[in-house]
C-alpha cells in the first residue's frame, strides 16, 4: 500500500490532469499507472519526473527495447519490484522473449557478483580502461 493515496484522473488538479494527458498521449494508453498517480501528490515532482522519463526513454542512439532491458537490469539491482514488473512488461511489449529475460538476469547476476568482488578487493583499474570516449 502506498504511503500517500493515488490521485485518480477525476480527482486531479488541472496541472496533474495535463501531465496525465501527456502521459496517455505519449504512451498511447487509456489511463496512467499507479506510479504516476502516487507522484501526483506532488504535482511539481510529477511534472519533473515525467519530463525526465519522456526525454530519456525517447528514441535515440539506443533502441526502445535496449532501454527497457537496461531499466529492468537496474531495477533488479535496486530491488524495485514495481519497476521490475512494469519495465519487464514494457520490454515484453517491445519484443523481449523469455530467453532474452533469462540472459539479462544472468548478466545482472554476474555484474553484481564481479562488481562486489572488484570493490571488496579494491582492484586497481588498468590504465587501458581509462581512455575517454571519443567526442
């Protein structure tokens, strides 16, 4: 149960309804999910987070499925049940198969294990890994 109540469309202020309308238009859905309804208790934060999500998840150098897979991976690492389930659903809608999900979980598990080993041992980073990205 959420700490604050979700704000349904019918009970939303005009500012919140405007964000809800943008979410529904952008995502081509009939309603907003509970994440947005709870954030609507703070309309400024709702607007800020939606603008960030809309910007980052928009088409870019990474395709939509890759972005969803990355979101799932980080959500698993952060143990966010809501985000794991919602972005797994998003990834499935964009073509993720069960085999892809299983492989993703293997990579997440491996990365978490080797990250912890590297941090625990305080391993010095090889100089060749320090090259900056090209402009």
